[in-house]
C-alpha cells in the first residue's frame, strides 16, 4: 500500500490504448491513490492538457502510431521539467529505455510488469517534492543574499551590481537611466 493512501493524484496518461490507460488507472486505485486522469495520444492534445491543468505525474507509452515517449518527454520538459515522467511500455528495448532515461525520464516500467509501477510512482513523487523544496530553499538563500532582512529591499552589493549594469547599458546601448537617492535616516 502506498504512503500516499487516499491522495488525489492528477495523472496525464500519454497512451493510444484506452484499455491500457484503464489498467494503469486501476493499478493506481489499488495502490491507494485517488487518480484523476486524462488520456492523450497526440502532441497537440498533450500541449493542450499541459497548458490547461496542473499535473502531478505523466505516464507515457513509448510506441504509439502518431506520437512516442521521446516527443512526449520533450513537451513535458519544456512545460515543467520537475513533473515526474514515467515510461510504461510493452515494447521498449533496453537501449531505447536507457536513452529515454538519459533524456530526462524518471523511470520506465514494462507493461507486463506493472507491479513496479506503484513503487516507481511513490519514489518519483517523493523526489519531485524534494526538488520543489530544494528550489524553494535556493530561492530563499538567493533572496537573503541580495536583500536586507529588515526592509526586504536590495542590499548594498546588489545595488552596486545593478548600478554597474545600468551604467554599462547606458554606455554601450545609448540608454538613459535615473537614480533617486533617499536617505531613510
């Protein structure tokens, strides 16, 4: 049973077979998730789905008549490289699977071994959460490095950096800038 028991899970399924999509959805339910799924099988449909909704996970078949997992991965990465992307395929060779993983897929599972799917999903959801937490921490550190903790305004180092950039752009791009100095004391 998943540690995410009862958790709503929004899954974009890139799959040409409605039956295979239903099997994946059934496995998610048996694993304790409350899946909300959408099945797409073209690049246009996937673009539309990505731009319209927020997804927790993308599961893609590798071989489809009009689309494949490599193309789906490119679209997903352009949209948000942190969405877990798992390839579930019935006919993917090891060499192709390795190439897809090198391209950014988080895992691949063979359709005849779906028992691996839930552990892969659990792991990738944890990893995605870790990536989000890490990005937030990095943003906070960056903000703290260049802003005053009391006022939230940029600090002296960042002010000098921006002033130098403005002077350079005025010098080399014939732009004009103005500086207003206010002494808060």
